[in-house]
């Protein structure tokens, strides 16, 4: 996790090697170049895309366009160069679902209900704990620091924090 540490550089090189092997079937050199532009270090983003993702760009029905979108049309997407790309489905994945509330009833002190607490503005202490619901701990709850650094580091810190609480609860007989 240390920037420019030899182990980080080694991991970055390994990730690049794996990605180079996975993009061999892609014929468009611009696509390959953009995919392999690793201008970030491991720990800042996902190390390599999930299994099958890069390979999918070699399929005949896959097209990667780098032109800005002018507008969404009835048929698909028109880019600023005037070209219309037709799609059966367009998936917008530009953020996280911040509306998640567990599907079970979660009731804390004095009848506090998580679904009511999070109905309008989900909040959690360090994105881990909700006041009035003391025995509920969360990884990457509302407003986590994930958008500001490594998810791996945040999960590690959260785990350490939870383990300290679990030890305190267990050793001090806290109910």
C-alpha cells in the first residue's frame, strides 16, 4: 500500500502482465492501449478487471467507443461524431446504491429501527456503527472513505476496529 514501494511496483508489473495476456484477442490497438494504461497503483483501484471482462472486448459483438456521448436516442446512444450505436439495453453504472437497507427488521435501543433511521439520510459512525443500534456493525456502510482511497485499507481498518469492539464486549461481559 506504500506508494512506489518495490513490492507495490512488483504487484503493478504482475497485474500488467496478466492484463496483457488477457487482451491478446483484441484486434484494435487503441482499445488495448487504453486498457493497459495503468496510470494508478495497486490499492487505488481494482488490481485487474474481473474474469472474462477484458476478454469480452475481443468478441465480435463488442464495440468500445471513446467518443463523448451527445445523447441517448430511441435506438441507443449517439456520440458527438454523429454515429449512433444501437443497443438492446444501456446500463449506467456510475455510482453506488446508497439506498440499501437490510431486508430484515433491525431494532435497537428504545425501538429504534434501522429502516426508519436510514429512510431519508443514511448515517453511521465511521460508516461502521449506527447509534441506538449498538450491536450492529457494518463494512462500508453509509459515506465510507472508499471514494477517497483504497477499499482494501478501509476494510482492514474496519476489521481491526470491529475486532477491538468484539474483544471488549467479550472480555468485559458487555451486553
